C-alpha cells in the first residue's frame, strides 16, 4: 500500500487542475489531431488527476527522501570531538 503524502486541499487542487487541462488537451486534440503535444498534455493531466485521487505524489516522495538522507549525512558529519567540546564549554560556563 502506498503511503499518502499530500493533503486533502492539495489533492483537490490537483484533481481540479488536472481535469481542466485534460479538457483543454482533448479540445486541442479534436481540433488538431496531428500534434503530439496534445497527447503529452493529456497524459500529464491524467497523471495529476490520479495523484489527487490516490493522494500520493512520487516527486514529493523523492524530495522527502532526499531531505532525510541529507539530514542523516549532516548528523554523521559532526565528529564526536566537536560534541565533547561543546558539552565541556557548556559545563565551564555554569
């Protein structure tokens, strides 16, 4: 099961915008079926509608995961000597 990572308001906005652009893409496809950009608009719009319905965005998930990795890397970069010096300085001030 996929964990939901977008809120209700965000999901409603995605569904609304997705359906709007889906209608726009279909209207353009009817007028000019030879253009491939219409198919791209339709696919991206359908993807946004699906993200809103499922309330899961893979891009948001990738960004969240990269932030977790960066935070873990930053914590690992702090050496034990630096933490000991900070605690020693705090004791001396008291």
